[in-house]
C-alpha cells in the first residue's frame, strides 16, 4: 500500500495541452462571425457580397470566360444572353468579363488605399493623441489645413500634374482618407491614455514606444478596423469618379467608372446594359462594404453593443 502511494506521489504530473495561438485566433474569428450572423444579418450579407467580389477580383484571370480586351465585331452590342451574361459592348467585348477585371482593379485600389490610409491614420492619431500638448496642437492644425482642401480637387490636380495611373491614385487617396481619419484614432487614444494601466506602465519605466505598441495600439484596434472597411468603399467610389472624368486608370484597362463614362454613356440608348452592368457592380460593392463597416462598428464599439 505504501509503495502504491509512493509511486502515485512520484509520478510526474503531465501538463495539460494548451491550444496554439493560431487555433485560438481561428476559434475567436468563428465566434465573432457567429455573432455577426446572429446580431447583424445585413452586415453578414454585406460581408458575403464583398467576399464574392473579392474572390472574383483575385481570380479574374480564371473566372472570366473571355479576355478583358477580346474583340469580336460580329457580336457587337449584343444583349445579355447565356453566352454573354452582361451582353457585349460596341467592339464585341464581353461585359461580364470586363466587369470581373474591373473588380480586380477595384480590389487592388480599395485594399491598397485602405491599408495606406489606416497606417497614416494610426501614425498621426496615436502620436497626436498620446503626446498631446504642442505636438497635438501642431499636428491637428496641419490636419485642419489639409481637410480644408476639397478631396476631388486634390485628386484632379494630382492626376493632371503627374498623369493618370494606379500608383498616383493609391498614394493620393491613401493620404486624403488617412489624414482625415486620424481624428477618429486621436479621440480613441486620448481616452485610452488616461487609463490606469498606462500610468502603471509609465511608473515602472516603460518607454513611450513600448507603451504605444503594447498598450495603446491594441486598445484602438476596433476604430482602426472600422476605418479600414469604410476606406475600402470610399476608395472604390473615388476611383470610379476619377475614371468617369477620364483621370483614373488609363484604358484599355477596364474599370467600372471608365466603362460608365465611355461606352456606357455613348451607347446608353442602343445598349443600356453597358451602363447597368458596371453601375450595379459598383453599387453592390460599395453598399455591402458600408453595411459591413456599420455592423463591425456596432459589434466592436463597447458603447454600441446594446444596439440592434
């Protein structure tokens, strides 16, 4: 009996297996998506539509049945059919394929602009809100001066000086949206910096960089996520407006705004589908991203979690 007790005492205790961070993150993501589907059904529909367009944009070369500039003069201005879902334009190009390739351009511009805008907003807003004082005053006066310029006028000037192009549009839109959105981040940082854990970190000698990276940035992540989603829709809409004015991505690259401005406006009476196809795609994408951003705001903002 004593030997059995001794063996049970000396038996090494096995540590319980802990889940990896990847598995925990995946479970948290699934739980959040479940909340999104249950509490914000319109936001879930918007997320589904946005993911579908994202999929078509990423795999446009595979999903498009025809080339984006494949000409067939024998099939010019054909109405929608089983062979051409969205009809054809004045050169016989398949509108469905061109809309898919237009989604590819919109995805590139939307995600790139949103990433740059979120980075600029986080950089300016965190520095301005955390340090305060003269730094905050100088930065905010610069933001006020920048926001006094109409965004469309700045875009037209940049496109006129440097020429239309993808890089120019991404950088200009990213700065325009990012500097304006820094005020949202700043207001969140101002409330976070007064918490006790920030004062405790300062009292033990933590550097400002460590405090900003380990304590401030994670607590302002929800506004940054909402800002990212809203920036995608704004960037796609702004690029379409520039393309409609002839200052966006130059042809023959298909963009939704360019298709609306070119063939869609010229041949509207002979082929109304030339304007309807890119217009519907643009409306669906911007609306779905906007409702998704509203749903994320309601779920991530503690002040709005009680709303339905």
